[in-house]
């Protein structure tokens, strides 16, 4: 039996997670049996001040999300990463052929792709406007720099979040090692 305790967010109470013989419980209530899980996704997103990491476990149409919105390095995040690693380790034993999807889902990919595409179009319009006479001569350099930057940024964003590329996957055992590498090696709180 393995136990993990962490706060999923700063203003939320602590949750006590237990993983025992393929059964996952939260605060004493059965969340799911890992033998019923048919797919999993680990994702992590961060910006300047916001951070979110999650492990989605899918059993048919039902999704169980385990998440932590506290930045890496915090003891709560360490405990979350160790819980996610333990779940993925158990899944690798129960279902050795299970491929875990890594990264954001289709909704986030579409949103980021659209933002990139809009930036790309803006860049093309700025670069086209300058030589066509829509920009004063004294602002030509600014138009080229702005258009070029928007074009490069938009192209990069579109490529990184291209929706036609399938999700990155890895075996559950490899996903376990990847997730555990994201947390310091200290023992998590509650274990």
C-alpha cells in the first residue's frame, strides 16, 4: 500500500490518496480500479505565474482527473508527481501494452494553433502592407520587424500545436520514469 497526501491547489484542502492492489482511493473513497483503465494522459502546462499538471485516467467514457496546480519543487507537487508515477507504474504492471498520451489534449492544441494562425496572418499582412504603400516610409522598419516577428512566432506556434499530428505516446513504464524525473528525489509528504 502506498499513500500520498497533497493539496491540489493553494486554496484547497489536502487530499489523501492511497494506491493498494490496483485500487485508487481519495480520502477513503474508491476513485477507480486501475484494471478498468483503458487509456491515460499526463499533461503539464505553465506560463509566467500559472502552472497545472494532471493525470487523466479513462475507463470507457468516464474520466478520472488527478491534478496539481502548485508549481514544481513544492512538496505538494512532489507528492503529486510521485502519486502519478506510482499509478503509471501500477498500470505498466497491470497493462504492459498501455500507451500513455503525453501533453495537452485536442482542445488546447486547437486553441494554440488558432492563436498561431492569427499571428501568422497578421505577420503576412504587415509584411505585405509595407511594400504596397500602406505604411509610411518612416515606419517601414517597424512594420517589417513587427510583421517578421509575428510571422515567425505564428509559424512556430502553428508547428508546435499542429492538430493533425497525433498525441505523443510512450509506454506506461517509460511515462512513469518521465513523470518521476519531474520531481526532486526526496520522499514525498505523506509516504
